[in-house]
C-alpha cells in the first residue's frame, strides 16, 4: 500500500513539474517578444552609446532553472564625447542575462547573473582626457520598469582586455581565460570577491615594459564603498609565473595608493621571468640567492595625470651557473622612478658586483630619458662573455665565449634605439679592454670567429688597437691602429678617421662570405662613405675563388665609397706583379675597378694553369711556354647584386713583350696544314715539305716580339705585328671576342713552307722577296675556318709600293744629291739592330718605407706610447659619474 501512495505522490509532483514547464514554455512563447522589447528599451535608458546586436533570444532549458536572455555579437564602437570612430570599444560573442523564471508571473524580473563569452574590451583615454568607456548614463525615467539588476555574480570567459592612456603613457594588455566577480552589486557597500587566471601581455609605463608575456593568477577581496567613493583591497594573492606578490591599496574619489611587494624570491625564478623587454627569457639557470622587490603607486585619481611609480629592488649573495659559466656572490641594489615626484624617469643600479672565473667585477649604472636612453656608469673587472650571451643574448649569435677585462667610465646616449642602434652620442668615454680567447658564431652560419688576444683603449674621440688577432675559419690577421673622431662619428657629425696596419699569414676571401644560403640578398652599399683613412697591408698568402696570391704588400686608402691602392705588389702564378688599383662603388653593389699593373716576367705555363686556361681549351697550360713583360691599364664594371661581370664594358690596354715563347701541339695550327693540303697546296709543295712544316708548327718556338693589345666592347684587338719562329716568320693581326669569335689575318712567304734550300755552293739565303701567302682565320676558336685574304694582300702590296718610292727617293738624295733641300725625304742609312727592353718604372718608391719592419715597429711603438699616456690620464682624472 505504501508504494502505491508513493507512486501517487510522484505522479502529482511530476504532473506539477510538467505543468510548470509547459506553463513556462507557453509564457515564453506569449511574452518572448515583449521581453526582448523590454530588454532593448531598458538597455537604451542606461547605455550612453549605440549598441549593435545581431540576434536576441529567450530560453530556459539550457540554463534551467534560470531563464536566460541572450544577446549575440554585441558591438559598441569607440566614442569620445561626440566623436564616434570605427574602433571597437566592446565586443562580445554572447552576453547572457540570467533571471528567475517565476518572475514571469509577476511584474518584476530581477537579473542576478551575467555571463559574457569571447569578449574584447578596449578602454582608451585621449590626451585631452576624453574616454571611450562612459557606457552608462543616469536614467531620467522614474516609472516602474520590468527589469532590476540584483547582481550576485558576473562571469567572463576568453576575454581580451586593453587599457591605453595616451595622456600618461600607460598601456596594459591581458587575456583572461576565466574571470569571476561575486558580490551584492546593488548594495551601496559590499565586498567584491574576484578570482581569475590570465595572461599578461604587456604592462608598460612610458617607454619601459615592466612585465611582458607572463601567466598570472589572482584571488582578491575588495571592500566597495559607493557612498564615499572608496574601494580598498582587503586581501590579495597575486602570482606571476608562480612568483607570489603581496598587494595593498586604496582608491578614493581623488587619490590612489597601492603597494606591490615580494620578499625572498628565488634569483633563478626572477631571472627567468622578469627580464627587460630587450632581453630574452633565461631558461634553466641554476641559481641561489634572494631577491626583494617593492613597488609604490601614489597620486591623484585623474585620467590625464600619471601617478608616481617608484620601485626598489635588490639581490643578495646570489649565484647563477649554466652551460659552462658561473657567477657567484652577486650583489645588486637598484631603484626605478617614473619621474612624477622628482621630474626624472630613471633606472639606477647603485651597486653591482659579482665574481666570475675567480675575478671580481664591480660597476654602477644610471639610465635616464628612456625614449632616447642616456647611459652613465662605471665598470671594472672581468666579463665572461658566455654568461653575457646566456643572460642578455643571443645578439643573433648561436655561440659566444671568452673573456674581456674592462675598466672605464662611460656617458653616452642612444638617439634612435629602435631604428638605428649605431646612432650614439658619446659625451665621455674612457675605457681599456683586454680581449682573451673570444669565440663567436652567428645564427645559421658555419663560420667561427676567434680572437685569441688583443687590447683596445678608448678615450672619447680616440681608440687605439694593439695586437688584435682575429681568425675566421682558416683565415687569420693581426690589427694595430688608431681610430680618430670616434664620438662625432657615432653622433653622425663627422667621418671616422683610421690609420692602421694589417698583417696576415693566410687570408681566404671566401671565408668572408656568409654560409647562410637562406639569407635574403638586398641591394645595399658595401663601401662606407663615412670612414676615411689608410691601412698598410702585409699579407703572406691570399686565396680567392681558387686563385692564390702571395707576398702582398700595399697601402689601402679609403673614403667616400672608394678603395685606392696607390701601390700594391705581390706574386701570382709564380710572377711578381705591381702597380695601383682603384675600386669605386658608383651605386649600391655596382663597382668600377681601375688598375695599372706591371710585371717584367709573367710565366705563361703557371698563369694558364692558375686561371683554368681562361675558360678555353684551345691553348692550355700544356700547350704554352715562355714569359712576358706586361704593362696593363684596365677599367671595368662589376655588378655584385646581379652577380655579373660586364665584360662588354671593359676598357683595356696592354703592352706585352714575349720572349722564349713556345706553342706545343696547338690544334688550330694543324688545321692550317690541313687547309694547305685540302686547298691544293700540295700541288705546289711536296707532301714531305708540308709534313715537315707541320712538325715545326706543332712545336712552334719564336723569338721575342712585342705589341700593344686593346679591349673594347667585348673584343680584343691585336694590331699588325711580326712574329719570327722556327716554323716561319709571320705577320699577324686580328680580333678575338670574349665569346671566342675570331677574325685573324696573317701572311708569310711561300718559300718558308717549302723549307730552306741548299746548293753546291752552300745555303740559299732568303733576300726577303718572293711570293707571300695571305690567309684569313674566322669563325670560333674551337671551330676555325680558313680562307684566302685578298684584301690584306692588296694592302701589303700598296704599302710595299709606297715604301719602294720612299727608298728610291732616299737613294737618289744620298747617292746623287737629287732633292737635297727637300727635308721630307730622309737620308738612306743602314739600320742598326736594336734590342728593346720594357723597364717597369714605379717612380720613387716612397711608399715602400711603410712596409719595412723598422718603420712598422717604430709606428707601433709610437701608438703604444700614446695609448699608455691615455691610460695614465684616465687613472688620474676623477670619474665623471658617481652613484651614491
């Protein structure tokens, strides 16, 4: 019987619930449009800005037992007084107002909860104090409304928040995963509880980013007093990346006063989580020591006035160690002020000391004018670059190690730290640096830079470098020199003056090219226009693109995007070469090279081997012998950006005298004899004579001859010249293009092909007369074509006739006195045999003195004495900056 009563009760309850659900559903259908209309009318009474809503709905079952009034895609544009912009002030994908469904039966509907999802809240204050967040306005309607807000809870999920105060240069940005407010919001005095997990994107005061990209949690209770316009933090637990902070504070109608502090934080945790904007996060550093931190925020509660922000911090007995470096006994004391109270925004490190590699480093630092930071301070001690790279890097380096012993004072300003870090004003700089065993390697670069030793002394405008040894891959050099106008150069008010010596045992220029194949090639100036001076070069060995040079000595003058070598000499292909060289950058990465080079003995065989036979296969190093005295004038452009050698624009003149020459087994010479055989020459010349001539031609040895060649528009021009050889004496002229297109003309006496004849009275001596053969060789050097050269034959005949006339007139004048008074007719004289020599005149070698070991040592000693004097003066003078 009892179960029947229970069943009956259940049916009644189920029926009542079902009836209520049906009733509520029916009421929703009946009053749905009225509820929406009431909601919009009520919103317009309280909202000061135009609201865009894409859809409104009323439901109950997804939020049962609450009734939900849902607004989708709610958007409010920023409006400053009467100025409305297209910027977003508020956007929410969904806003739900929760009510009691039984309120539908009465005349009142109380909203007790608000849920907001995927929202963006952008609060902004202009320089004139106008804001975009005055969303609510006082209602002037005193009639009874169907809505009342008796809020107990507000939930925000996935919300982006920004606050930008242009008048005080404050910017805050955060992302709230979940934010929950609880309290009696309709009361005049109540306690507001809030819990949240959020990501701090940026907290920035003026140009200083105090916190960036950190995860945080907060659990806070605030006493809200709307009667006296005061709210006060009762308790607050804030953790940033799991570091705990204590918060106290009070905000009234006219003032605010906050305190944020932390004591005994672990040094390693602070190093990981609270680096400056310019420093990357330091991970996995094993640290000890304690950090104390205090932040005070005080001031007027005004939109256009920034409160005073002051912070104190210190590190005591700390240590850090990781990946091959260690810092111990770290002690630091500093403070920051935004300048509201004292008028100067500055960061001060009054004490900084630590030990590394068993040596102590001490210093202090004052940073002011953060938009154009001015840095003043002192430094004395040893710096471990591995620690610097790990803590403050990576500076685009994948590796940095070594030591720098530093002692000095500095006062300088970074004028454009974000756009041009080179733009530095130096007010006072006195420092001595000793570099030891430094290694550096850039990101995505296989090359390793090593500095085993070196000393640098700086005194304002001057810097002296002694015994600075550098190596890059297989290349190495030593630099000694003086740099002047240093401070003005960094300010952009003058050129840097350089006077230096560079010596090297081995220099591979290919080492200077980056190994990063993905590096984007950009068209930029290569040669500087703000550095002037000279460098004396003494290079034992230089290699570039497979070519080797040795014993190079020269002076390099540079300035205004130009390099000029008034004297350079060295050995290439076993030949000593000297002269001058000028390189001018006419536009970015477009070079004009001008040179005058001389050599009295260029050996052909090693020259052809060194230069890969000049990219041709007709005459190789195996085919050529001999040497030449050369005087070369060259001018030509090179486009480094397009990687083009503009050969067609080369302008070259070369005076060449060749001696002891030989051409062995040159294939085109065999083509000559084949041409004689094929053209019917064997009818006039016995085959045995042609074969004998071919043997001599394929082992061609010639006496000395000289000529002046020229290159213009991509074509080498060879003026007519006589070549005497064991095979025949030939006159040769023609052109040869860089594409190996040839057009040669040559002639020789026919009897020389037949060979010397004998008689019973001895050898038949050639009197220089007889039939001459004129041939033309055209086509390409790989595929020459031979033909009879009738035009050349006519020109020679004409020249011979004119010469015969002149000889006859001279004989008549000399022998018979005819036309004695005609000065245009020369006397007939026997020609004297002359031997010519090309003498390479370098002028008086005043520059050679700069290469002498005695003068180099004298110059280096003078520089060292100057540097020693600077060091003594630096020690005697009082420091320009002290921090108390």
